[in-house]
């Protein structure tokens, strides 16, 4: 099945955002999905294997080496014995737990505890990745029982978030005492689906769209750091959403969201192009942007869509768009310009790579739209984008 590319929303103009791109994760639990979540950052890639609400396996970090060294110290193993275990970890990791248990270096319950902590370590690392790309692909799992965690995924997420100590991360959700939140779309289901602690439940009950973080701190007696931690957790679960400022700032959020979604469309196109034609894609992109005219050309002129982080690209495009609006252009120029560029790239893909790859690419975009929960709240926007993609799909197949 096509992947689901999830993106963050960030703007240099102090727009509030959630805890990275990971608000998809609770949805995968609620919808009891089975497959693999891939979280790719600048320095590492983490994969989380899920099955019907359970976390089955996590991989990407070398947690096992530290674990084996700790066992070696505790059991007084020689360096040769440790090297043997390290070699086993490298060549046959699935049998590591069985070997440790058979040699009485660890009990079965001790191994299960390690798998539990190992999974939490992976989740913590994933949640703290900056500007990570997240992809979910539905698939059957073939994880050996010896390394299967089989723990409730939502419970593991909550445990991980509660134990995290990262004030800088929490500040992204709660920038200060002035921060204010509304109850989120899942408020009605929270009591039955999310196992909150009494303190978290108390804070949640005070969210009404009027009280600030400072007000809630005064009522509960919680320090702002502790409260920010709880509000970050509630925001991650989509139980609360930040109150946006009215007027221009609110409109700016919407435009940045549109830009980021279209940039994710572009990223899918770029990835699939580069996989087939390599650096030739630079020529293809240049030709497509050269075909744009008028305000659409001005929107992308001189912007390197490949060489900069997405938040910087989005900020530059937003600045261009604001200038065009000031000069009298309609706000529709944003979506129409992106649609033109996406359409040109799709038609070029059909000509260069064929109908099959192009259809797969469009289906991947449609899958992304279906899974990005934030945009489900704006049905008109989603329907507009989905209809365009479906129209392109019909065109290339006709």
C-alpha cells in the first residue's frame, strides 16, 4: 500500500504547532492499524511495527549493546564471552534473548522487561526528532515471538511522554503562561479511550478556550514546567488544540498549512522521480517551473525546492504570497500556483516514467491526504485537494 507522508507545520512568525508530525500515532492506535511506521530524521531512522493496537517491535537504535555490557559487568563475563554475545547480536539478533535465557544470564521476565524498555527508548528518540518525516505503510508482520513486545501502543506512548524530560520540546506546544487551549475533537471519547492520570484529568477538565496556562497553574498549584509537560501530552493526543489569534495571524496559519501540504506533495514527486532518473530531476523541475507564468512564476522564482529545509521553503513562499496579496492578487493564487506546478510534474512523470509509476505516485498523495488528521477538520480544503488528485489520476489513465 502506498505510504503516508506526514509533515510538521512551522513558521518563523511564531505560529503554534503540535509535537512534531507525530499526531498520526494515536490515530493508528484508535484505528487499530497493522503495519510499519517509519520515522526518518537527519541522523537516524526508527521503525515501529504495529498490530491491531499493539506495539510488536521497534528498531533503529543500538540499545542492545549497552544492555549486553551491563549484563557482562553484572555477571562478571570475560571479554571473549562479551564479544561472542556481540557477534550474536550482529549476526542473529532474533536468538539473542533465547541465548541469554538459556545461559541463565537473564530471566524470561527480565528479557521481557528489556523489550519493553527498548520499545520506550525508540519511541522517546522518535518523538524528540526535529523535522522528521513520518511514513506509515499497512502490511502483515513477521516478527519472531522471541523479540515481540506486544504491549498496548497508546499506553507505551503515554508512558514515554510522561517520563520524557525535554522542556524545549514542551515549549513548542506551550510557549508560555499566555498559552490558551480549546478542547480537541476527541474530548467526548477521552474518558473511555485515553487512560489519563488524576492530575492530567484535572488539567483536562479546566481546558475551556478561556483559561491560560498561567490560570490553570494557579488553580492546580502545578508549576509551569510540569503543567507544560501535561499540556504537551494532551495536545499530542489531540485532546486539546491551541487557541489561534484572530485575523491575520489565524489566516497565516491556514496559508502555511496549505503550503506545507503542497510541499509534501512535491516531496513525494521528487522522491519518486529521483529514484528513477537521479539528478536528471533537476532539469525536469527547472523546465516545469519555467513553464509557470505571471503570479505563479513569481511565487516560486529563485526558491530552491530541493536544497533547503521545508520550514524555510514554506516561509519564503509565504512571504512571496503575502507580497502578491498586497499587490492585489486573490488568495486563490496560492493553491492554483501549486496545482499548476504539481500538474506539470505529474504530466512530465507520465511522459518520462510511464503511467504505472505516475498512478502509484498519485495514490501515495491521496493516501497522505487521508491520514493527515489536522486537515480532516477543514473538509472543504481536503475535498478540493483530493478532487484535483483524483482528476489528475483519471487524466493519466485515459
